[in-house]
């Protein structure tokens, strides 16, 4: 019976009393109505007051003196703890041994449900992948990014492509960092002064405009950016770089060719994410995060960086020389672009560390803003 009490999980909106009884640590769950009549601590070591109807645990409250032995034989509880004689709780405390009068009540300031503690998490803005997906409410691929950001310890927020400039300005000011996701669309070649290749089929002007606005804000305010696939490409264009508009057609005879996307595959071949190795540039952030000079990555793109943008350092390349990642070197701001999809590699340690380091940078940016205010 005691083991079942000790191991029982607290129910929502019930007060939790945790009493040290000799060498036995006993967790008792009581209803709010019962707890309200008990002498449970209202304040803890940091003098924070908690509503008795809310779940709490206290690990520093010192109960001095205790009470007289109750009919249950428990001297460490306050006198009103005799209320535990209620039938629903009678078996919890029957015939427990007596202990010292100055027992310690251990409590914790951490809420029972840590998922509710999102107020202090950095806020990461993620624009919709395409205008069409936002109109249709299609978010199956967008949610990969949301899950990866939450897992790394931040709170993702949608950034609508349909906002007015003033609405966007207000939202960007409230966010701490940004993930620029992939997209089935291509960056408009006119943005890097190139004519449109026949394989550059789908354009999304609203997404282009959104990412340019986010990048301008991030560079101006010192907020971190993790740019993925399409996001990596428009990061490069934003910094006056250029793109290969179709890898198989523009670079058909590249040595050591590897498949980067469905356009690299033979007719009838299985579509979906491809995979290949990438060489990591020594001395880069990605080299530190990967802990290696190489990584195995997924791949789902037909365009890629051609000429890197201003103050972007190549951080990874595939065996056929295609640029797979870039890092900003203009100042200390955390801005990284990767051509692969780490959000779709949730169990990969390198992908996990990439998101974790990004979120750490977002926390620093959040703290810096809080310090200024």
C-alpha cells in the first residue's frame, strides 16, 4: 500500500503535501476542499504564494514544532491533518511510526506539467512554406519544423504570408529568432539578376518577400536564423549570392555525382528524400556541432548555391562539389544555412545539436533584449 502511495502521480488541480516521516518519504494527494482546511504551507523559501487548488511541491519549507500526535499516530503533521481520517485517505497514514517534531517538508517550485512553462522559452518565428499551403491549412511538412524547435526548447510561432507590413513589423519585433523552412517553390531568379531557367517552374512572390523581410530584420536586430533548403538559398540571394537553377542540367558532368533530389533520378525511380555524405569545413560551427569532418545528410532539392553571398563561409559540400551549408561571418550573430532537412532527422545527433545550438543562440538574444528593457 505504501509503495502505491509513494509512486502515485499527482492529479491535476489537487494540492500535494510531501511529508518526511522518519526515513519514509510519503506523498499524499488531497482534494482542494480538504487541503483548504489543512495547515499546508502557503509560502516557500522564495516567499512565493501558491493557490491551494493548484498543484505544487515544496522542497525547502521547514515546519517548526509540528503538532500533537493525531489519532492516526502521526506527529509530524499539523493538528488539522487529522482530516486525513476521511475514508478516501484513511489507509494512507494508518499506524505510521512516530518521528521528530521538526520534520522537513520537501517541495519543488517546478509545476507538475512542464509543458505549461512556455513563457520563458524563446519565441521562434517560422513562416508558412507556401502561400497555397497557408490558404489550404496544409501543415504536415510545416509541423516538422515546429516539432524540432519545441524539442530543442523553444516555442515556435507561425508567420503568416498574408500580413500587412505593419502587422509583420509588430510580430517580428516580438520574436527572438527565425527558422526559414524549405519550400517546393524556387527563389525568383530576378532577385539575383538571372534569367529564368526552364526548370525553375514554381515561384511564390509572397514567400520571397516574407523571407527577405525576416532576414533584413534579423540582420538589423542581431536575431539568430536557421535557414533550411529554400531558406538557405534565399539567405544566399539576400546577401547578393547566386543560385544553380537546376543541378542536373547546369552541372551535368560533375565528378562524383550524387542524387540531390527527384530531378536527379531516373524515370520510375523511387522519389522522396535522397541521402549522401557531406564534407564539413574544419573550423566552422558545423564542424564543432558534428564533431567530425563528415556527416550523412538527407537531400531533397534541385537548386543550390552557386556563388556564395557576401560574408558567407562555405561550411559543407557534397562529394560532387555542391554547397550544402553556409555560415555568416560578418559579426557574432548566429546565422546558418543548410541545404538538407535536419527537421526530418529527429533521431540524428547532429541534427539535434544543430537545433539545440540555434535555440541556445535564441535564448541569448532573448536575454539581451530583456536586459535592455
